[in-house]
């Protein structure tokens, strides 16, 4: 090599090294970075109150900023207290210390602390917003005025008056709600005091609407919510040619009118394939698409958020997406009022280095508004897909068919109003790394896969893949194997005034499958499951269908829930954690037969199965099942409410059962109520230390064994009514220390008298003659005062009776037969049970015995 060349090469390498070093520093400086984000010293612009609309700013201090600009963030859902989202506002870091602004919006569900895991510049922290308990309560909220229409881009000032009833006279804090659909408006309620009864609330609406359409406000106060809308129209002085890029398709061509060709927007046309490149970062440009193209497309690259207005568009692309947004910015899709628009993609796509996952694809957020109709056919993969979130505030979106998912979002899918109808061979809606929230509108799915699905199973703690249904009419049908109408890897919460109907028919399918907690607070929920259990070779296990399958804790707090399961081995509700019923009405019918794959692998058709504790605090629970009605592997506690099992093999079973209140009415072919550790095959006569305790309420049980405890049975209060082939079968201690007990069975069975350690006087009656099902047994004291009148379910000769009115050294009369008039009847729907509060007549009766109780013992065995 020429010696003069070496110095030249060395010089070049030195210059290149310096250039690359500078370039790396430039790249590093263009990325926002901070050294610390301090959530602990955050200040909030407003106080949050449970059940009230909230919009506020959180100012979060940081240190070590590098002076670089950052974009608006993705909304972060609250945990702990649900119903809120926090979104980072775009800004520029200080060089050093500064504050970042997060806008928090929504309605906090309860009082407590709403937590958000927020991130900025490579740092993250947990932001905590205190939510105080509301002092205000109302029973209804309705609108009495219609707000004036707004004009796009023009400052708006107006108000809306909402009337309420059932005010409790409590005070309320100021609250603010931001508009969705059309953004830029806020509705503000100043602090005040409710009237005791009826009154009015005046919301002041202000701001500048950013587009045409409908601005929607979800206003909440005192436990009630009202959806308020403001119509925003286009300015009468605006010219589409001046503020809009107009694209008109015609067959295999497209014509363009570009009002921004000198403002950073270029439009390239090849036949009917239109590509927009926008470097304009000062305004949200509108792209108006209309006409018909049988072989065309629309692709956009934009450095700023944009608006696509669909005005009678019919666009088919045989080799790719019909609309393809390669912009990471928000796209507002205005489906123009009164128009029908159609998008169709190809069965196969031309090869591309860019993402193109469906008929309408976007790298950024998609927000749908307007009252027109959009029909989408997905021939290749998904129909509507975004690598960010998808939001529907209005519009009618019909996914006519999809080869895979109807709607597929990377972050979340949210719907406030409008109509979404989906037919898909995959899932109806899937959110890969986020949540699904439906707050209103009409939502229908007919899919082979899951109807609604949040599928994230990663380890990022900032992602909670939940499903929240706060409103809207929901109708989901799924037909595939192991297909779920609703499937969430996180929690699932339903609280809506509208109807939710779920129908699943595939083998091993489930109405609701949730990896986290399930909570029902309101709504009319109907779930039908017709698929059967089957053996899955890959899992070496049985996939069993169920109405609801919850991997953590389940809480039913209100609403009307109906589950019908007809497939072999089907379940009503299965819960891995604790199940709590505190309100509402739940009806479960499981009519399929049990499924057996092998002696070790079976799926029994149970009504309600909880691996953890089951707690009944209030409400109504009615079950009819082929196998067990209600079973817990840990414990069952009934504090109040009504539990009715009309059909079962065993009606109620657990290790520990405690009845403190309510009415528990159980019918079974085997045990009406059973406590057992279940450790001995075929049962045992030894005490396994399980227990049944009745402290209050009413327990009515019938079965081969009406009451069967493999451990101990103690009555301390309440009323116990039992009738079976054996009314009470106890391996351990049988104690009556309070309450009322009446039990009946045929003669010559294994039942025994209560234990000698019982604190309350009782009678164990053994008769050689039966009391017929059309007759009664009546016991009164020497003065004729009624102690009990009981009508048996089956002809009975042995009776257990104890009540607070029984005394030692007292004379009593025992009648078989007679009649009873008036009063009330407490018992089973089959017409057997306890008469109270009426008049007994011994006309036609037989006085069977006149015993006197022991002066020393509480246990009295009487034979006749």
C-alpha cells in the first residue's frame, strides 16, 4: 500500500469516530431521561370523592431531567380503587428538577386509595390518590334541560340541569368530567349540599370542542350516573377545501384536494392507492374519504394526531389493508352521520416490512365517533386492529366477518356508546396488553373463539388485564372448543343497568373465565352453557364447562344472575378462592349428567363449587343440580339471605358449616347438608371433627340423610327442620343448646337422641305408628299452649324436638293428626314443614302420649 494513503485513511477513521460519537450523544439527548420520579410528594389539583365524576391533575416532581420533549402517555388504569385512569400530558423536561403533569379522570368506585404505576424518562413510581367517602346519596338522576349545540373549534359556554330524587341532605365536593367522543369540553359541578328529597344539580360546560360529532360526559354523584351529551356541528363558515384533505375514490382511481400541500402534507397516488405523509405538528388535519374503489387503499404517515372522516366510503384492497395507519399518533375516525362505509381487505397480503395486521390497521390509537355506519370485512386476519388502544364513543361498527379477531388492540378497548357487532372465526375483541371497558351502547359478538378477551400473562406490574362492564347491552355467542364468552387474565367486574346475555356451546367452554377476582354489582346477567366436558390429551386433564370459572375470589353484591348448564359434566359456578354473596338474585340450573373419563378423572355436574370459603351475607341463591348443589372445600357460612337448593345429590357440603341467619332450604337425594373432611372412602362412623353449627336463621333439610355430620352438630339458636330417611346422622357430639329443632324420619334407622351435655330440654320420640304426609304431629303443654305442629315430608315415626319452651319436670301432650288453620307455614316447597301462629284443632286426632320430662336430664326419650 502507498505510504501516503495510510495518513489519509487514519484521518478518515478519526473523523468518522468523532461523527459517530457525536451522533450517539445526539440520539441519547433526543430521548427523555430523568434520574428519579417522586410520587410521594405529588400534589393534586382537586379532591376525589367516591361515586363522583373526577377530573384533576397530579403534579409529580422529578430530578435529573435532560431537557428533552416527551409525548402524551398511554392511560394507566387505577388499582385498589377502580374507575380512574391517569394519563401523562405531553411536555418538555427541565434540565434538572421539575414536575410532570398527569391528568386523572373517571369515577372512583369506592373510598380508599387509588393507585397508578406511572413511568417517565426511564423511571417509575406508584402514584396514590386519596378518595374520600361520599356524604351524598341520591336514588335517581335525570336530565331536565338539553344543552345547546356547540361548534367545532369555537369556545363553548353552557350548562345542563340534572334533577335528582332521594337526596339525603349530605354535602358533596366539586366534581369535573371531561368529554369523550368530541374532546375539549369539561362539565363542572360546584360543591354544595343536597336537599332532603328532590332537587337539581347544575353543571357548567365549557371549553373548545376539537371536532364535530357528539361530546359525551359520564356524570356521577351520590351513587347514580347520568350520560349527558352535547352535539357539536361544523362551523358554517368553514370550507372543506381550506381545512381538509379531500380524497375521493372512483373505481381504480382517486382524486385529491390537498389544502395542506404547503404545510407539510404530501399525498402520493398510484391508481386508487393513496399514501399520505404528514410532517405537520401544529394541528389535527382532517382527511375526508369518500367514493368507491374496488382495488384501492389509504395509508397514512403522520407526526401528529389526525382525523379521518368517512363519508360514504367503500374501499376494497385485494392485497393488503384497506386503511393502514403507520402513525403512532392518535387517529380520530369520524363516521359521518347518515352514511354507510365499507372496508374490505384481501385474503392474502403483499409482502411488507411494515405491520399490516388487518383490514383497518393502526400503529397508534384509534377513536371512533359519529353516528354513521362502518362495515368491516377481515379476510386475512383481524378486521379492526391497533398497536395501541381502540375507543368507540359513538358510531355503528359492524365487523361482518374476520378470519381471526374482530377487534384486536394491543393496549385496551373501550366503548362508551354506539353499536358494535362482530362475527369472527377468532375472538370477538382481544386486548393483548391491557383491559376492556364497556360503559354503554350495544355490543354483540358471534365468535368461534372468546367473545371478549384480555390475554396478557406477562410480569409487567403496570399492566392489569381486566374486563369492566359498567353499562351497555351485551350479547355474546361463542361456539368453539374451550371458547369463553368473557375471558380475563385479570379481574372481571360487571355493574350495569343493562342486560348481559352470554351463550357458549363449545366443548369445555365457559360463560365467564377470569384469572383474577370476579365481582357482580348490578345488571341482568344470563349465561347458558350447552357444551360438554371432554378429555384434553395435551393437558392430560378434563376441560369442564361452567357458567363462571373464577381463579381467585368471587363476590356477588347485586344484580340478577341466571346460569343454565346443560352439557355433560357442566358446572354453574366454580371458584378457586373465597366466594361471597352479599346481594342480588342468583339462579343456577345444572341438568347435565356427570362425566367420567376414568376412575381417577371425572367431572361432576355441580351447581356452585368453591375451593375456598363460601359466605352468604344477603340476597337470594337458588340452585338445581345433578350432583352437589353448593360445596366448599373449606367452609360455608350463612349470615343472612336465602339459599334454596331444589334438586341435588348432596345439597350443601363442606368441612365446617355455620348458619347464623337467613333461610337455608335444602333438598337432596343423598345428604341434605353434610360436613365431612372427605378423607375416608365410603364414609366412616368415627368423628372426623368436621362441624355443623346453627346459631340463628332457619335451616330446612331433606334427603336420604337430611342432616349428616361426620363430626359434630351443635344448635345454639334459630330453627332447624329436618326430614329424611334419617333426619339427623351425627358421628360426633350432637348438642342442642338453644333454638328450635324438629326432625322426622321413618322408624328403625340410625338416628340417635341429642347428647346428654345439651343445655336445652329436648324430646326424642319413637313411635310404633307413622304420621302420614297428610297429617301432623302436635305437641302442647298441660295448659294447651302449642309448642310445635309439624307436617312431615314422608311418613315418619321417629322425631327430634327441642325448643326454648320445653322445661324439666313438665307435663306435655303429643297428638298425631288433627288440623291447623291460619298462621304461617315455614318449610319446603313440597309442602312439608312447621305451622306457626295459627290455631290447632285436635278434632279427629289421637293423643299418643302425655309424658313428663325429667327433673334432672335435658334428654327425654319417649316411646309409644
